[in-house]
C-alpha cells in the first residue's frame, strides 16, 4: 500500500481498515479487538484536535508522547496507570509496525517506540480476592434479593456465581446460552449427578473449553432462566425484551454497585475469578487442578496464586 495519499486523517483511517482486516486472520479475541478499537478511536480524536502533524510520515516520538499526555489529562475516572500506558503503547506499536511492514515506500516507525515503554516493576504481583466474610455477605445479599427486581437479580446472582465458583471470565459468562450449561455425567459418592458442565465456545485461547459448577449453587437461577427462555440457544444474560447479551460495562456498573452497597472492597469483576482460584488452591494445594480450573495454557500463569499468607503460615505452625 502507498504510505500517504495526502490527508493525515484519511490515511490513518485507510491504514486502520487494512490493519483490522489483517487482524481477522490472526488469533485476536473479541475482547482484545474491543480494546484495540477504543484505543484507535481515541487516537483518531487526537489527530482531529492536534495541529503538529499533517501527514502520516510526520508522526514521530514526540507525537506519540503528546498523545499519551493527552490521554492522561483526559482520564478523569481512572488513574492512567503504568499498566494502562504499557497497553496503549503496545497496541499503537503493533499498528505502526504493521504500516512499516506493508507500505510501498519502506517507511518505518520502529525508532519512534524506542525507549518509551514504561519500565516494569520487579515486585511480586499481588492478587486481590474476597475474604470468607465478603463471600458470605455477598451470597446472603444475592439470595435475599432474588425476587426483588426479579429479572436483574437473577442475572446478577447467576453471573457472580459463575465467576466466583467456576472461575469464568465475565466475557465468557455474558456469551452463555442454556445449551452451554449441561448436567455432567460425573457422580458423587451417593451416585448422584452433582455438577453442571459449562461448555465455553468464545474463549481466550479460541478453543472450546469446559468448566464445572455444583448444581446446588445455581439451581434457583437455572430454573428461572429455563422458565423464561423460549429456546435453549437464546443468550441467558440479556435485558428484558431483548435478544442481545447485556453490555459488559452495564454489568460491571451493576455488580460494582452491589459491592459498594455491601461495603466490600475490591475493584473489577476479575476479583471473583481470583477469589475462586485462591479458595481452590488453599483447599487443595494442587496447582495442576487449579491450572485446569482456570484453563491456563501455561502453569507459570497459575503460579501467581501459589503463595501463603500470614494466617496460613500461623495455622501450619500451630
């Protein structure tokens, strides 16, 4: 492709269209694509506002740094953290390297990204998770509110439990249909089938995966959705009178509101998956079981949960 045809904004949009067409043939998850589009949308806004660069070839390191400063100033709700900055730079770099590799003029942007990536801190990653008291408080609230604002109470209850007891990611939860949740052939000591198998099609690895959850944990919720859904291939997590799954941001706001109401500390929906992992590891001490539960491809990822807290050490010493 020709690097430039003149107008910066039009050239940017032209290359972006090509970049996303190429991305369809790479293993990029839906969630990653949503993040990419959000970042590129902000860059488009910046291109419209700035007055330094008029052509694609005039985008340099100063332009990239100015864009990052623009984002930092614009960020009012969340702190523009090192992690966020690293993500933005990585996504921008992938786009501009794509242009470098595919333009007919052999123009390259590699030097523009040298030395601007934030240095990684060498401290151990701290995993946030809910305490036993928090879990008890949350489950009590969900059970009590099942018949208040009925439909959304069941949505919140089932969604939270699937993350908390199965370790599902929110994206996996919101894409579920009743067909995806089937009674497993696994049996307990009393020869009873006591688990659901959750068949996940839209996963991070792009491969079909299976998660488990005990039937008695979500019996009421499953009965409700089986009763209101006209067919088993409808999305479970949808608003009333809609066939589309509910928006991830709306679900986040609702669940965060519940947490604040209960005065439970902890940010983000991923805290439920972390809690599932920590609970399972503390009860079993088995990293391989934990790896398979979380469906990690590399056990090194699972290792972040393999640490003991003071109370664990004290209990062991007692």
